[in-house]
C-alpha cells in the first residue's frame, strides 16, 4: 500500500489546502487508518466534511486474519440461513402429514366409531391377519326325527362350502351325563370352522326328549332347527327294521318254555304294532315316535315357528335338490348345492353324493330293505294316523299329503 508521503504527492493540486489541514486529519493507528481531505478526491461543493476515512492494512498476517474472519462470518451466516430454511420446510411437511392423519382418523371414527387412539391408524395400516379356524357351538341343529333321513340330510348339507358338521351324534342335550359336562365340552366336540361358516350337529333323539328344547334355548336362543319327517307308517316300519337288525341274530333251536315270550326283535312287525285286542299299540316305541305332534308342541312352546324348518324326508329321497334349496335359504346360505352333486345308485335305490374330488354313498346300514308287512295292517295304521297327522299339519301350517289308506 502507498505510504502517506506518496499519497500526498499524487493528490491533485487544484483545490490544495494548506499543509496544516492535511496534518490535522492524519492519525496514527495500528491499522493505518488515515483521514484525508475530501478535496483530495473531488472539488468540495456545499458544506461537506473536510476529511474522508481511508482504512488500509499494511501487515500481511493481519490482512489474512481479517479476510479469514470475514469468510467465516459469511459461512456461518449462510449456514444459519440454510438450517433455518430446512427446519421450516420439515416443520411444514410434518404439520401437513399430521393434518392428513387427523382427517383419516376422523373419517374412520365417523364410519366405524373406533377408539380415537394414536395407535389406531398404525393398527389399521397393518396387513390383515389370516383367518384362523376355531371350534364353535352349532348355529343349526338337526333335531330329528329318527329314521327319517337325518344322516342323509347332514351329509348333503356338508356338500356346501359354508357348512361344517360334527362327525357323530354328540347327544349333549338329551343325556344328563353329557349335559353335566358343560358347553365347553360340547364345543370341543364340534369341528373347526372359519368365521361365517355354519356348524351343524344332529342327534335324532333330541326331538323326543322333554328336556331338550329348554336346554337348546339356553345355549343359543336364535339357533336354527331342522326337523325332517317321513310318512309315519313308513317311518315306524324302518324303525322296526333297524331294531331287529341290532338284535342278536341267533334264534333258539327249541321252542321257548312257557313264561318266556319271544323278544320283540324276533316278533313280526304286525304283532308289535297291533295289540291282541286289535287296537293300535301306542306304547310300541316305533309307533309312539311317529306321533310327531306329541313332541313338536314342546318345541313350539320354546321356539318361534320361524326357527323350525320341517323337511319332507320322502321328497328328499326322491329329489334332494328342491328340499336343499329350501334349507339353504332357511340357513341364510347362498345356493351352492345342485344336481351336479348327486347321482342315482341303481343298486341301492337312492341318490349318492358327489363333490369335486370324490363320490360317496351312505353306509350299508342306510337304506335297508324293509320286511314285508301285511297290507291290511298298513292300511289300518294309516287310518289311525289320519287324525294325528292332521294335528301335525296344523302345528306346522302345511299339509304334507301323506296317504290315508
């Protein structure tokens, strides 16, 4: 940098002031700060200050230090400005996300009335869990009647993808020793099912056991009840046939001694159904069970008529599909069982089941050949049942059209 003497020599001389004025402006400072007359730069006009401040640095190290401080100050200033701008952008983004989350939670709360909790949104955004099967108490029961096709009906309904069935007759409601075990024991006997499927159990003796209606209502007052019936005389003969097949087949080589009558299983149906005086033997179990109205009124005292569907077992054997469509509607199921699920077995004389993987017929004990019964006895029994059938028709609100002779 030029010295003071050199600067003095280079100044213009047009408006040169006396040396005393120059010296009066000069100051001796560490940073070589020099006050110069303004007239040294340009002509003075008006009332201006007499001196101008000129700052110079004559030491290189000091100049480098000042430059470093200046650059550091600029860097820090820009860094603070950058951080402040970045913070403002992030804050605005978070505020926008929080606002969106609140809107989502409010919409979900207004639709599903869920608990307004900070974790609620996170829970809803998780992937849905895979459904797991569980054992559930039955939502429908086949309550009877014995020898009217309860097993066939259960297997047919099992063709529906939304139906699960208990594997055997549980006899929970009609046997005191089982009922005493409680509902959890009963649940353990049910099959695994998914939510939305219907679990069905069948035990034909439910229909005729007095305690069962109240016990069933205690389990589930909205349970759906399926009652399958057949023409009473045909049902009684089928019942007799099964009882005889279960008896010991061996017959005595010699006539029994007096006082030892033949067991019922060894007697013909006519001798059991008709008393020696010619009247109908209403104490004979197969005849008594065919008096449907005597048992149905107990169920109607506990359950409304709409919860009981009467299935015509004779029509189910002849053509299963129409009857199954009624049952699907009654159970609230979509129609899935059709003619593709059945084929007629000429040997057995009834329909067998078919699904996508296999064909299935009921076991050999089903569809046994009935013994020949005296037609006069059949006619007499049918005339006897006319009034009882009519009472049953009145209870169910439907005439099933059973023969009267």
